[in-house]
C-alpha cells in the first residue's frame, strides 16, 4: 500500500502544537519529486507540500516529523517567497549555493531529527559554520564550491544537482534527483526540492505570502493559547511575532496579476489561418485574449482622495493590458457615469457621488453584464454583499484590510499611498 502522509501527520506532530496548526492549513500532495518540497501553486495562489511516498515510507517516525518541520520552516522563514538573492534562479551554481544556505539555516534547529546525509552546520564540511544563523548569513559565509560537483559563482562548469531550478530536466530536476527515486536524501545533502521557488509570478507570491502570514498567525495563536510551542525556540518565536506585525504586500503587483489571470479566450473564424484538421475545406480559428474587467469605485465620502488618486494612477499604467469598465457607486450604481476605459487611454480621477455604501448594487450590475473579473475599490464599511459570478477582489486601505467590516474568502488587498 502506498504511504499516505495525510493519515500520519496528526500523530507525527502530536507534540508540536505550532507545526500541527500550520500543517492543517497546508495541502500535502503526492508529486513527481525525489523527497519532498514546498512551493506556491500558481493556479490556487496557495502553498502546497509535495512529497514522495517511497521516500517517507523508508523513514522512522522521528525522521518523518523532522522532514515535515523542515518543509514548514522553509515557509515560516519565507525562503519560498521573498528572500532569494537577485540573479540566483537563472544561475545554477548560485541556486545550488542558495539551496545549501536555506537548508543549513533550518537543519541546525532539527539536529538528530532528520535522515542521514542532510546538511548540518557544525558538522562535516560545514564544521566551522555555527548553527542558528539565517540563510543570508550562510550564503555570505559558504565557500564558493560547497559540496561535491559544484561550480563556482560565475556559473561555469557542471552542476546538475537537485533543486537547481530548470538546469537539467523539464521540471527543473537534476540527474541525481531522477536517479534518487525516493531512496534517501540526494548525494549532495540538500534534503528537499527547491526547483520551483523561482518560477512563480510576483503577483502570485504577494497573495500567497498574505495567506501564509494569516496561517502562521493562527498557528501562533493556537500554540500560545496552549502555552506550548513544542520544539520551536524562543528566538524563532520572537522572529515570527515580529514579522506578523507588518504587511508588505505590493498591491500594484496583485492588481496586475489579477487582471492578467482574468483574461478569457475569444475565437473567430478566419480564412487567413489554415485549419489543421480540414485544410482548405473549413476556415481556421484565430484566438485572442482580452480581459473584460469591471472596476467598481466606492464614491462615498469615507473613501479618501489619496487612495482614489493612487488607484487611478495605477490603472493608467494597466490600461495597456486590458479594457476596464468603471462603475461608480455609493448606495446605488451611477449608471449615467459608467464608462469604458479603453486600452491605451489615459484618464484623470474624479469623484461623482458622495452618499453611503451598498455593495449589492455594483455586484448585481456586474453579474448582469458578464465580466471576467470584478475589482471593488472601497473602505469596506458596509454589509457583506451577494455572491459575484466572476472572480472578485477588494482593494481597500491598510487599516480596513486588517480590520474588515465583514469576513470574506475573497482577496482583500491594502492600497498604500
């Protein structure tokens, strides 16, 4: 029977309240991977953990728990989303060095809990490197050639080690990963697969980071309530607490990503394109992609001019990607003020209403007119609206992003001015 990690997680993390709470919020799936790895799924903008059942089957329970904590530490330390040095993902030698640095930053906290052959500060070739340092510290203090088969920092020579991010196979897997096939830790000592870390659009990362931040926050609250963080050190607890205080999401990247992913295909017949199935008998098909986006702008007096100005300035830049329909509203939609913002146009912001706020009005209007995406710019100070037929995102102030009037599973992004 194939090893199903999901059936064992609760038992493995029984004495780790923080990691157990975080684990419940991370999907774990069998994947084409030699050992294990975490990544951002670009379709769901959620973090996932992929694992090889054969690898986990060969571990002890202590080692299985250690590998789980190793993966979750990559998320907690933000190795997946924001700390990779520039120009690393396109340089196999530098990517390998970053792989070493991130594993060393984690494994010092898990001594005695991991499978054999894992990288460990203070041991073997890393005997002179102390445990407990950040990935950036190890990156700066590692030799140019950490481990067998490495290249130097200019990327010349061989490589082909696990997790290099596209240097060898179609999925970014090195030769040793393919040969490994789940039989223990790869020869270079890098425990898990990091190959997908650099292949995620920035907008996806921004959304995933906020979702992860919420998951870590809830896990920390559960652990604090129980008065037990398990093996999480006081230094890491303080680091987690400090990073939960501030939000660093770039709303412009999120807005750009939302618009790009809202695009839908439109097809039309054309004699200029040859039909591959019935050449010269039937016309071919030409497919184009054009996002149809509704942008509902809350005109109530509580929405500040600064936020409206910043938002319009960004839409002027994004008008090169899509055509927008701007829907001004307060308690009602101002249908005589609706306009289509065509591709390439530049427009100035203006306030045309000043009443209260009702989100049902713009949602009903958008639902009736068949849009791909719906963005609502507002302070969110009104009751939760009816469901949207298209994907909907809320753009609001930082304060109301953290303190919304109503709860929603839709994206809520703070606009900084």
